[in-house]
């Protein structure tokens, strides 16, 4: 996330942090590695089900997350557009809330 400037970061909830950006960046959400079980401390990024620019609606599978015990789908619970993938397929051992993607509200952003 080099170069990402944010004026205010809300507390992460379920791997999401809303960021209100400087003049050069639109409002966006940084999607963090989700905790898909109470004991999960880190995970691996499996196959992305959405590509940059794709529209996302609540319930869409964003990415497959792999743990030492299982592979699970991460269903996104908000509406927006996938603006950037920060952790490509195959990225290993990411801690919970480590940024994996950026979502924006408007397709033009």
C-alpha cells in the first residue's frame, strides 16, 4: 500500500476499514484478511473470484481463503467495485486484518 494516504481510518470490522482519503484518492475500503473462524490467526490467499473493476454485491464470493485446516470462501457483505488486489493468489501466511484488497463505491473510481 505504498503511497496510500488516508486522513481517517475507522476501526476494522470483519476485515474492513473505511478510509477517507486525501484529495488524490476516492473514498475507499481496505479489505483485510478475514478471520473465518475464532481460532484463525493467519491465512493464505487462494483463487480470487473477482477481478479488478468487477462489481461486488453482498454475498458475492470475493476470494478463497486457505487455513491450515480448511479452504473457505470469503463472501463480501457490502456493495462496491474491486479497485485493487493487494495480495495476489498464492500469498501465504497473512495475519488477520492484513490488507488484501481495496474496494470503492463508484465504478469510475
